[in-house]
C-alpha cells in the first residue's frame, strides 16, 4: 500500500493552529478579533458582502472609512471563505471527479454501492436528530436553528482518515470504506451548498458564464489538441499547449467561473468546480493522500500538488477566520450540532450500511464486520472543517452562528469516542 502523505499531518496542524489561535484571540479580545476578520480590504461594486451588512458588523469603526458610492466590500473573512476556500473545494472536487469518471475510480460500480448507501445514512441520520431535537425544544428554537440542518452532515476527510488509520490500522478494509464514504459525503456537501445555501438572490443566468468558459477551455485546450493528435505518438499539439501555455488557460477560466458563481448567488467557494473536469487528467487514480499520485504527470495532478502548500496556508487562515467563538456562545445550537454528529452519524451509517450489506445483499469489503460500521460512524462524525464552513453560510453572524460553530469544534470528541468504541468492539488493527 502506498504511504500516506506525511500529513495529512501538515494539513491538520496548520488548520488546528489557526483554529486554536482564533479561539484564544476571540476569548481574550473579542472586539479586536471581530474587527480583524471584518477588516475591509477593497470597497467596490462587484464582489464582497453588502456594504450595509458590513457597516452593521463593523460598528462605529466603519465611520472612519470614506467608501464613496459602492455596494460591496471585500473583507478578510470574505477573502478567505468565499475566494481562497475555492482552492480547497477544487481539490475535493478533483478527488470526487476522478473517483467517478475513471475506469478504476473508487465510486464506480458495485464496490461503491455500500459506502454510498452508508453515506446517505450518514447525512440523513444527523438531519433527523438535529431537526427532531430542535422540534422537541420548541417552535422558537426550531425556527432559530432549522436553517443549520446541514451543519452536522459534514465529514472532515483528512481528520477522519487520520483517526480511521489510528483505530483500524492502515491496512484494514474499513479505512478504504471510510475514505469512500468521506469523499461521497464531500460530494453531497457541495451539492447541498449549491442548492440550499445561496449567498444572494439567485441569478442563474450567470452560471452560463461559468459553465460556458469551462466548455470553451475544455474544447480549445484539451479535446481539440487531442483530436488533432490522433495517430501521432509524439502528440505535437497537446505537447505544445502543455509546454507553452501550461495551466494558464485553466487558471483564467477558473477566475471567470468564480466570478460567474459570485454573481449568480451560489456560494462562490464552489466557483472552480465547473473547470476541474475540463483539465486533462490521468487515466488512473491511486486515491486521495496517496504518495504515488505525486508522480503522475497529467496537468490535473500537477496543479493539485502545486496547490498543496498554498491550500495549507488557506486552511490556516480558514481556522483563524472561522473558529473564533467565545465560550459564552455555547447554547442549544451547539448541542444540536454535537448530537447530530455524535449520534445521528453513527446511527445513520450503521443502519443504512446494514441495509446495504444484508437486506440488499451488497455486502461489505472482505475482512470488514457489520459492527465496524458503528466505529466508522463515530470516525465520520468529525465534522470540523466543512461543518464550520456550513455554519458560517447557514446563519447570519451572531449568537446562533457562534453556537453552531462551537458544535463543529466539539465534534473532535468523536475521535476519542471512536478509539474507545474500537477497543470495545475489539477492532483488530491491520498494518498497511
């Protein structure tokens, strides 16, 4: 088995450093922290948050800025969450795309059926628990928190994979099952963000710009050169484009696509997704975090690995911009998110996984037991990165959003529970 990138370690450490710094700062100097994340970088009329919303959030300090006749302001928070995080979601989309499109993709055929069905359970379970408990708490609570139903559906791929290896060992089939589930969960999360959490009034006509530029760059710099190179082993046209243009046509297309998403009302962090399938890719994939993929020379993998360290920095900034929650913010939304993740995830994954394996006869990977589904469910309950992101999108800044974010942070408890449950169910670690 190919070794895992030494981080997942780098990814986790930087993200955790940013989150820890934000927590400390927000609790020692909440006024200074919130002014930092809402700091205005660029006043304009094209991209950013509405100037009225920013003025309200920034308070009296907004009066010191002579902004003129503008409608938008790009803040530090907008720069990180709406612009830079597009790189993170592009990498996630690359893994999902390869898993679906390649002949040996992990989300193709019968082998993916059980993890996909379990993934559905891992999304339905948290929603049912979250909304069900909210209803029990009364209509006022339900009305206040209902929009956050998607927060506990998230699974943090890197952290879950790391904990899964600790619990099961690198060679256990449950680890691959978990990874397929996490990738599919991310795909579902992207769909949820696009459909249920628009950032403004929808103007879908702008998506024609995003998808149109993706089609144009695919035809002009991918499909047509390969078509002209048919029968020529040297592939002169494709080679010329790769040598002299490199990734730039796709970079430019990505910027245009992002702008289209930003204007359409769909969250702009998803703005690079249409361009990812247009980039030339390998005919095989070794899987996310695989060291072997570093040696693939197709443009898609080259671009992904070029983004590795920039995305590490983006995640550091993401933790800093989103995890700054005062401990006094802990409230009902916190416990609803925690309950959705720590109860809804394991129950949903076990129930749907059992239905797939037994009544539907799809089975589980050789060497994986039914009870392992419970352990996988607790590992997958680590929401963190995506849960923080969805909480920031689902709620307006304020007490409810802060409380939901705290629930996302508390989901780290699932790691310790997963280790304990693994021992209780006598999981035998298998070396890779």
